[in-house]
């Protein structure tokens, strides 16, 4: 950390301690709410979502050949192939905006181009098949269909725009990657590695399997046996790690996993605290910004209401599927259909915690462009949808 950064941090802490009215009831509640949100995130998402994602990211860094990443995600890969693979692979995981971060960091570290990487980053939390189905059931088929079309379209367009805006840097990255040696990737086990990654992904999917609202149906059946499935999968994983992998490979995997955790966790948990302080937990009016202000500002279908919904969406943290009951409450309070779609397209894909981590991976400029693209496209989509409906 540079000296001016240290000074800025010390000055910021001093100013907060000096001026913030900690004895004000709203401030007291907001501070407590920030830690409630952090505890809720730790209990519901860190162990069963984030940690499996860290292990997958570490596996990508060690066991996915760089040639394979360049073939499917590289800057010089065929666009139809790279963007299709990026959007499909992201959507299959059905993760939240924070769980997708280690996976994104893993493919980026391996040489993925900014376009396919951005598509993967958006598609993971945004193109969630179950969330889209529930949106249609709870909020209406029109909003569900608009969300599905918008999310798929956005993932590709945002990736293409990022690749276009940073094409010079992409060329430099491609040349740098092509100049690297792949000698360290001599041990090839394509079938074993495929099964290994499949196990890791299945562990993530089943460990994060949420409790359904209904008491019957396939989703509920899987939820009832998910921990038995996870235990079986963990046993298979332990077996293949011992039988198929050398000791130095297992050590390298753990080191990479720990490296991603060190890079991402502090920023992520700090961002969760900040989001809880400002906005409160989703559905609970306890942040510094009162929920009634948000409800008033997202009525109608003006550019201001759609823009405000998009900005609020990228700042709030939504766990997978929690955006639907929240939207149901906001629509009942007078939220317009256009702003509702804008928030659904911007909210699940980004959050204040995820933006802090993305900046540590991509840098400030690329992160700002990515966030602005999401906000602008969500705003425009909301206005169009609100006009049509």
C-alpha cells in the first residue's frame, strides 16, 4: 500500500469517527444491520457456495490447460464459440454475483479474453433458469420472458462491447500469453480432469441447493437428499485426488485456492458490510437509505425511475432467488414494470461487494466500464419494456 493510500485510510477513519452521529437511532440500527447481513451471508453462502467456488477456481488455475482456455475464451477465439461457451457455462452454475467471482478470476488468470470473461461474469448470476421460471410464475409471464431475453442478450452484448472498447489491451494480452511456455502443463488426463471438474461443480450445485417454497416436486426431493449427495460426491473427490493426482499437484491446488480466497474474501466481506449499512438486508427497511424513498423513486416509467432502479440494483446484494419476493413487494408498493425489469437485469448480476472484487481483478477502468454497461443497458431495457407493457 502506497503512503498516500495509508494516509487516506487513516484520514477517512478519523473523519467517520469524528462526524458520524453514532447515537442517532437510524445509524445505530444500520450499523447493527450491516453485521446481521454479514452473519447471514457467512451462514448461508460462504461455506456452501463461496468455498466450493474457490476450490473450482484453484482447480482451473492448475488443471485446465492454458491452450484450452485460449481456444474457448481467448481474445483470438471464434466469437460464436467463445461467447456461446461463456454464456452457457456461466448460466449452468446458477450462482449469485459473489460466488461467480472466484470462477471468473480463475479463467481470467488463465488468459481468457475480456469479452468472453465479461460474458461469463454476467451470465453466471443473471441467466439463472430457475430464477427466470419463478419470475414468470410469481411476477407474471411477461416479466419472466423479458428477463430471460434481456439476460441472454445482455451477456453477449456486454462481452462484445468490452472486447471492442479494450481491443488494444486484448492484443497485448494475447501476444503476452502466446509467448509463454506451456511446459509446466505436461501431465494430461483429459477424462480424469473432466470427471474431477464435474464432481467439483456438482458439489457446488447441491451444497447451494435452496429450500423450495412447495412441499412437493423434484426440486423438493433433491433438497431432501442433497447432503447425502454432497457426502457421496466428497468421498469420490477424495478417492480420485489420492489415486489420480500427485502430492505436488494437490499442494498447488490448495495454494491456488488459498490465493483466490486471500484476494477475494476481504473485499467481499467488507462490501457486504457496506451494502448492509447503506441498504439493509433485502426486504428489511433498516439501512441508512430508507426503503420508502426507493419505492417512491421507482414508480412510473421515466428515465429517472429506470436509472435509479438500475443503480440500486447494482449496489444491493441479492442472494440467488431472493430478488423475486423483494420485487413482488416493490411492485405491490407501486413500482413500475419498467424499473422492475431494470432492477432484475442489473441486481442479480452485480452488487457493491462484487464490484470491489472485480476491480481487484480487472482494474478500475475495466470495472467502471462493465458496471456502466450493465446500468445503461438495464435502464434502456426497462424503459422499452415499460413502454410496451
